[in-house]
C-alpha cells in the first residue's frame, strides 16, 4: 500500500512538472509573434534573402536585434551577435557555348568554369566513373558522360557523384566534363537557378587547387535522348567556349546568441538551436511574373522556430545552456554551418545536441517530421512534446533522398554531435511540396498559421524537455555517427 501511494505521488508530481513545462511554452509562443517574424523575413522587400546581398544583411540585423530584445546574450567575449563569414564570390558564367556534332546545346548549367576555347574531338566515356577510364587516353581531352551511375541516373544521383567524377577526370588529365542530365523541366529550372547563379565559397578554400580541376557542365537531356544518341559511338566533334569570371571577396554573417543554463553542473552542456535564414533570392518568373523567391517555408519557418526557442529560454532557462545559431549560406552549399564548425565560438565537446530546423513544405498538418528522429536518444522527448500539442512526431518518410545529410545539421553530426532536423509534416515529396519548394509561390500568406502554432510549441517543448533531462542525449547504438560522438566526448 505504501509503495502504491509513493507511485501515485510520483505520477502526480511528473504530471505537474510536465504541465508546468507546457504552460511555460504557451506563455511565450503566440500566433501573432510567429506571423510577425515570418511575414518580415518572407517580405518582398528582402528579395529572397540571398547570401551576400544587402537584403540578407537586413535579415541578419533583424535576427540579431530580436535576440537582443529577448535578453539573449551575444557571442562570449564580445558585444556582438555576428560571426563574420568570409566568402569568395564567383559571378555566373555569361559566355558558355556548346556544340556537339553540329548540334547546339543551349540549356547548360556550369558547375566549374575555366577559360576554354576548344574545337576538336570529345570522347563518350559512359558514366565517367573510375572503371570507364580503363584503356582510354583522356589527357587534355573533353569527355561526354551520362548522369549518375548504372543504378540510378537522377539529378540527385548526379549531384551526389559530381565531386567524385571531377576527381577521376582531374586524375586522368581531362580538360572538361560534359554530363547529360535526364530530368524534367521543374527540376532543371531549379538546377539552372542554383548553378547558373553567382557562386559562393568559404574564402579559406584552396582556390589554386580547384583551378586545376577540369571544367564541368551539365546539359539538360530530358528522357535521355541525347545520351542514347551520343553513346552509339566513342568519338564526337565538339566546340566549347567558356569564360571564367573574376572572383571577389564578400563578408556574410552567422547570427549567434547564448542563454546560460540554471543547473550548476548541466549548464556546462549546451543544446544548439539552429536554422538557416538565407534563401535563393531572385529567380525565373513564375506564371504570374513573380521573380522573388520569398522562402516562407524554406526557411523563414525554421528561423522563426529558433527565435521562438530563444524568446522562451530567455524568460524560462533550462538546466542546460542554449546556443542559438542562425546560419547564412545554406543554399550555397551549407557554407555558414561549415564555417562555424571550423570556427566554433565555444568548444564543440560542450555541445551535447544540435536541434536543427529546416523545411521544404508540408502536406500533413497532423504531424511534425523529424529527419533522424530515431537516431538519437532524444526521440522520446520529441515525441512527448508533439503529443502534448496534438501532433505526432514521425521520422524521415523518404530516406532515399538523403535529407539528413543535406542540411546544416550534417556538419555537426560529422563532428559527433547528435543532430536531427525538425521539419514541417510531410509524408512524401508530392505536388504539394514541389509547388512551393524553391518557388516564387512560397509566400507567407500561403501558410496555415494554426498548424504552425502547434508546430512551434512542439519544437519549444522538445527543447525544454531535452534541456532539462538528467540524461544527456546520445546517438543510438550502431548509428553511422556514433563513433564520431564517442571520439568527441571521449567515452
């Protein structure tokens, strides 16, 4: 009887604690505040927040001022919320002309530009992988290849293999790579917008080494018709003109703030709350003539998730400390997060969890989707928080897309820090997602703010539960980043 009474007491106590945590969330997370942040960040005046633009800096200033207003502290040892991120900018290639066997190919995406004015023979070289070079002399020549590999020829596969193919080509003395990409108009528009735009890289990158790489072009090849025609013979007559633009240096910024934890011991452990605030800027006009890619879902929503966390923790700190990082340059190749990992403001081994938030869209308002939900021991806290606000936490519905390794969280995961990504609810990459993802239609007034209110509350409660949990979150056994985690934390 005594044990039963004790159990009852403990259950009541846990319920009261849980209710208190929920009330703390509801005290700060308001629909009007959410709307205010998202409408500002996705406003036409910010012109899509492209990294390196004045409008991107305006967004950064808004974020820094908002953190300051909440009472979040600046970067330790400074009075600033800005981490300078030095970048090099290579303007888009204006002069790129390709003709193969008398046929012009106007739809090109330039992945690597070198100064080239070439007329002569080109070799068709399969997929351009290591075994394709066996017995072939490619020194100083141009190769024509198919996208992907024998298992998959999608644009995503081509993207994933591009560095590997360029390395093989450089090793074999290739002058330029022409890769035929079989995809549809929508995907090609996305490729065209990203690769034919100005290119940004972290300034410390070894430019001299990259200049030794062969030029690299993607050619739009719907249904693979050109590939089928060209692979019928080995040699082709090619004309290729490329002009490498001049490189300049620019400065962008990560926005960073800190809230110290309340527990004498646990405050030395930090939860990172992260999102990228940049988007893709100005692009091709849609059917209405709109050219501004506002990025409400991607990633004004994610940015606001972090701001909601910051406001809450500044008022009601958890036992663990909080580090808020809003990244620049995600759309340019995860640049801000890469720079941060190489230049952290606090030791990485003090960071016990990175709760990233990134979004493409949603097609199910009854769930929140966490990429990597079951890959860390924080999954129960995340599920419980979603349930508290009538949502259900679900894991990655499309693991074949490799989403875990395509957002800022991956740099932290590689360092060993458990790092899932918290996203709007989606069950597949259907038309409802692609309608808005990297499109001019991704406007604030297309969002369901009743759903978003529950979404933000769930994220904030998740953070609170993780921040107060006596058990430090770790990678689940057997995860591919488990070894990195053990190395980082030396256990």
